[in-house]
């Protein structure tokens, strides 16, 4: 079986937004992604081909390396070890949308990439991530895909932007960091509030402003336009206004694979403020696969009004997981939680207590939103 390594990475805007990279391996024709959770470093320092030399290689053949000048951290493929396949290379079909098993769930959107290829967010640069550059917070998720992959509408609605200039709100601005982008205002809202989805860095779009769109309609092709170093789809969910400052975490809005669930957490410091850029370790009890999720950075992103979270990881098979957080250099707290099919499991962590929920399937008490 032929395997092509595709590493995707996108860098956006002057201290405003950015997208990035992961190590992925795509196996055609039924693509599979194999994640590694190595932390990305702070800057782009090299673009090479698979031989590590050419700096002008075709995107799909390139390895994009990021790191510091003193410690190069190439984003290379990590082959899975036995037992990881269920996590890394295959997923059940997505639950039909809308899915809302809990009162405050809102899995309203279908995936913008079809299920015959990788259609889930990269693991090491999630919503709220600042791994690419300190002070730049990621306002969406990145889905790796080769150039030309169809981009699909996540829900029915009306096209309110199509083409260059979405971020700068300047039609035909070919310097816009989002590149060729589409924004859709959906036919449904959330508690009466309008919802939008955004699809960025496309090679082309085949829709126009005002066009009515149904779920699954093709609206363009994956590309690398705008501030990006390789083809992938940058996907955002926005509420109330079609604005960069009105995003929410798409991993709370995209329906999970059937039988799988989502973990959301609120990691606080001792003052009960959000603890930014904290590492949360999540390890499957069943197969020892481990993820590190970094809590949201301090700017640009917004928590869900109900969960008031600052970390989310979706696409977790139902089962038990060991969660570990180190609030300081000398202390690590841990607990075991369960992930349930089609549901969000929520936890709260703060020092000195550590994990303060005993029943993690219990939803939090609604609280006023607090800026991250
Ligand atoms: Zn992105």
C-alpha cells in the first residue's frame, strides 16, 4: 500500500490567527491519519522535502519543520505502535446531525471533509492553540487533506462570503490570511442566535454570496491560499456574528463518530481564572494511547457559554481514560474519567483541590461566561 507523508501546517495573521501542522500519514485510496502528539515549537524554520534538503518542494511532498533556531523539531510521521490503530487510523461513521443528547449539547454540524479521507482535526494544534507562535491563538481547527479534496458545507444555509478577503473584510484582497474562504450563515441557530461556519485556505470555491447551500454540498476544494505552508482546511464555528472574535470550539459542534465521545475541561489556577497553555495528559486505559491537549491561549478564542471550558478533545472512543495535570513543577494530579457515546464528559480542575468533580458525567452548573 502506497503511503505518502503529508504534513500540513499553516501560519496566519499578524498576531491574530494561525493554523498549523501535524504529522499525518495518508494511505490512499482510503486515507488514514496517524497522529503523533509531539508538541510543536514556536516558529517555522525550514521547509524541506522528504530527503530533508529541497526548500522548494511540492506541498504534498514537503516536510514542514517548525522549531527554534537551536532545537529543530521536525514534524515527521510517527509510525503507530501496536494497539494504536483504533485511535489513529480509523473511525466509525459520524452520528447524524443534529445530535444533542444533553440539554446543552450542540453537535449540529457535519464534517466539512468526506468520511472516505481523514476528516478530523489535527491533534497538536487545536482550537485555542498557541503552539505555532506565542500570542497567536488558533481560532479554528485544521483538517489535513491533499489539495483538491472537496470541501463540503457542514450544514444548510446561505453563503455570506466567497473568495479572498474574509479576514480583512475586503473583497478580492489577495493578501488576506484566510486565502480563498467561504462563510455560511446557517438556516438554524442556537437558542435563537445565528450560527456561521467558515472554510479557509481553499484552492478554489464554486459558490457565490447569496447562494443557498445544503449539508454536504461542495463549496470548494482544499488548497493552500492565504497564510499557510501547506494544503489543509481551516474550519471555524462562529456564533452571533460572522466575526473573527466570535468563534467557538468546533470540536464541541462537530458530531463525533458513532460510539465515540468528547472530553471538555475547565483548567483553572488557584485564583479560579483560566490557566492558559497548560498541558492536560489523556491516556486510554484500554490501549495506552496518549494525547496531550494544551489549554486555550489568552486571546481571540471564546469558551462555550455553558461549559466555560478551556480545553476540548473530540473523537475519543468510549471508555475509561486517565487524566493528568501538573499545576506546578513538583506536583501531578490525576483521575480516571469515562467517555460516553455521543456525549461530552466535562471536568473542572483547580489547585489545590485538583479535579473537583466526582461524577464526570454530570454537567456543570451554568455560570456566567468569563473571558479567557
Ligand atoms: Zn487553522
